[in-house]
C-alpha cells in the first residue's frame, strides 16, 4: 500500500533514491537534471534503470505523491517547496501485532511516510503497521488503533508512564500494548480490546525485551 486515505504519502525505497538523485544533482550543478542525466545519477546511487521509460515511471510516481512538479514529460522537474519545508520522510519499519507478539520485528525499511512537521514536533519517529485487534479500544489523539493502521513511534521517549501505549519487542517479536509499572521488578503490558481472549503480558528484568518507544499518533489507512 503506497498511500493512506487521509493523504499521508509513502515513498518506496527506490522512489526515495530517485528523489535523492534529483536533489543531489541540483545541489552540485545548480540546475535540474535531464532524464538521461537523472538515469546516470541514479546509477551512481546504486539504482540502475534499463531504459529511460523506467525513469519516467518513477517521476510520475513522485509527481502523483506531491514531491515534484513537472512542466513537461521530458524536462522541467521542480522540487515542491512544501515537501522540503513542511514535511519529513518517516521510515516504515515492518509490522507489529496488536495481540500476542507473533510477528517478527523486521528492521528493513518497507517505505516512507510523508508526514507534516507539525505532527512530529521535532521528535525522532518511525512507523509500523498494526495487525490484530488487542488495541481496538485504545485511542491516541482521539483516534482508535485499528488493524492495518500505521502508528508513529517516538523512539526518544525512555521514561514511560502508566497508560502510555508502547511498542515492545519480546524475544524478537513486536507487540503494541498499554504500559503499567506493577512493582520495582515487574511491568505489565495490557490490551484494550473488545476481544476478551487477549491477556496481559508480565515482564521482569530477566526477560528478553526492549520497549522501542511510545505511540504518539495513528495514521488510518481506511476511510
């Protein structure tokens, strides 16, 4: 899925390389590249196109997602100022289960979100896609956490408070739950769900887990 219904755009890794190639060429030459020059610039960054048509297809995608503007199909590439000034690229890192931690927490970047800086407030964030229904009663900024939603994780938060929604990696598996400190040597991760099968997870310092960050927003992928 390359974009959400609320207008948040996702760049694939290859699309991001093409955008980087445009910016790099412009910074070094003071002008935008031709299609042939862009093909050569991408090759320097490790992305080799078999034909110029492939370059056109990537430019079409970047234009549809609002990162560039073109006066014609063969030249006239223009970087959108709003994309540079008001938005940041947030990496999407795998998926997390809103249930028992059954999915591996993959660290490969699946794509990028184009997110307003106003939403992030200078936080270091990444996104994961939610699977399962153990958090379908939970709300972030008035928005429910539904299956297949993208959630933004603030990885700078280290001092977690009771009631924080957190992304936790347990034995290499990712899950989203509500944090609660039970005692000095125990924490609990609690579901908030209409599905009664979901149960709390209790952890001690002896367990293999890490809390990756706090959930700060939900980007719905449905209408």
